[in-house]
C-alpha cells in the first residue's frame, strides 16, 4: 500500500477499507506503520506498486521489504538527509529510484530490481541471488 503520487487520501481510503475486514490485521498494521514513518515518494502507479508487493508476499520473499527499509535508512542519514523517489522500471517487478536532497540536487540513481527465474533485469550479480536487490 502506497501513496499514488504522494496523495495521502489514497492511504487513508486504503486504511479504512482494510480496517473493516478482520482477516487483514497484518495489512492494517503495515499501512499504519508506513503512515507513521512518512516513507519515500512513490512515483509509480499504485496498481503497479501493489502488484509488486502482492507478488513478493505470494512467494514469501522478504527481500523487497528489506531493500525498502535500506532505502528508508538512506533518507534518515543525519549527515545528509534526502528523499528517495521510487518509480516504475521496465524490468518485471522492479523499480528505479532517485535520491533527492532538500536543495534539489540529485544523489544516487539506481534500481530496486527483481531477479527471478528467468532473470529479466539484465543487471549483473556477482553472487547469484533470487529476489530483490538494490543496484547503483
């Protein structure tokens, strides 16, 4: 669950919908935590973001969440705080990202890429790995 173009109304609507179904308690907890953290700027369509998250959940892969947490940690760097902009990438189940600083300058530009079977990311891995990885 993400904000479509950073529109908090989408999050609030999603939260109200999820809250009303008892079988979605974990989903509700995740949405509340994301709202509290004020996470990165999601620049892709919510439908795509949700599809990727649902796919990761369906294959019980936590590497996507781990990568998202790493990017969030970059945002909270006390020496140089920034905002991560996450956007759609052409590789299946993948995202691109840009690090933006308060003065408008750009930092690292990279990818949050899914390495599946077959791997369609066309990114080099030194150690073969199935799941999501950050590439810069």
